């Protein structure tokens, strides 16, 4: 057995930046890192499923690199719609896998009985995500290489609508391409995503898909006035994925990482 953690939507901003002022995102990530390091069974590695920083600035990535550098376990990065690929590569030069095929941050992790495949859904300048023909073709090739090996896909934008009105408008475009591909490759155990700042799970193309909570602010199920996005300080958290293998496969748990706030709700524009 081995286990790995998934943290998502850290939204690190510079001190006194909006995300820092409103949600103390760096302080919350520091707590999440301490939480993971202190687990009785610490993760063997950590996936970071995008929106690593709030506005893609190099100063933000420097803070992120310092915080993630305190993780005892190795970690893997993915971009979300708030990220900037060039700034990520500059901030994490030792993460050579970020070079990716044709400029996309797609890669595989081959060191464990469970294979992991990272998908890059970022479209610069857009809140919604996309898996274009190039990215899907690459995934098809990777899945074809090892059809009998249990595999997890991880990405920022989830491939499903979640009933969060505002977020569903900035989801993954054209989900049918991915769905067709997953149906053809039966080894996909699960699809792990972020973006929704909330644990949500559903069936997708014959596999299980889920999103992780944010390490700081969460998105409330109930919309704000006029269907505006409703952000809440419900408990920050992460996911812990246990690979039990055999008939037990992959088991995913929510793990709360501690918060600095009482629960309250604020409303923000998209
Ligand atoms: Fe986010």
C-alpha cells in the first residue's frame, strides 16, 4: 500500500494581495503542509492540482516554492486557470517535467503500482479549461502504452458540471472528447481535479471523478445574490488517496487541514 495527498487551489498571493487579505492563503497553505508532514502515515508524494497562486506573478511563485519546499514528501505541480506556465517553470527549475509536450504541462508518474497522468487544462486568459486535440492525443497515446496498469488522471478543471451555477460556466469545455477516451481505456481508476474549492464526486464515463477542497477558501453550494459566486471559510482541506490495490483499488478521504477563521461567507464576482 502507498498513499498520496492532493492539495488544490492554494491561491497564494503576495502579502496584502487580495487573496492574502481575504483568505490568508499563505498562512493556510503553511498549515496544510504541517498537517501533511505530521500525519501518522505521511503521504509518499503530493499532487498540487492547480490555481497554485492567485494571479500568476513571480513573487507569488517564490512564496509558493518556499512553502511547498517545506513538504517532507516530493510534490508534483499542475497549472490552473490562475497560473502562468512560464512563471511556474522559472520558479521550479528542478521540476523538469513541467517542460511537457508541445508546451503543455502533461506528464506521467511511473514510480508506483498505480500510474498517474497529469493533464494540463489551462487556456491562458480564460477561466474555463480545455483539453484540445493535441492534449487528448497525447493522453490517448499514454493510456495505450500500458492498458493493463491501473491509472489515475489528475487535472485542474473537473470534467463535469457540479450544480455550482457560476463555476459551471467556467468549467472544462467539450468534455465529450475526454469521456470517449476514458470509456475506451478501462484502466482509469479515477479522475482527480480541483477548481471547485469543494469536495464533490460523481460518476464520469465509467470511472469516478472528484474534486478536492481548497487549502484556504471554499466555494459554497448555495449561490450568492443574482447567482454570484459564494465563497466561504468552511474548513480548508485536502484529499488523501490510499492505493490498497487488488479488489480494493483506490480509496479517497477528505482530510481537514485546519483553518484560521470562523465560518463566514463572502460574495465575489466570478
Ligand atoms: Fe481556484
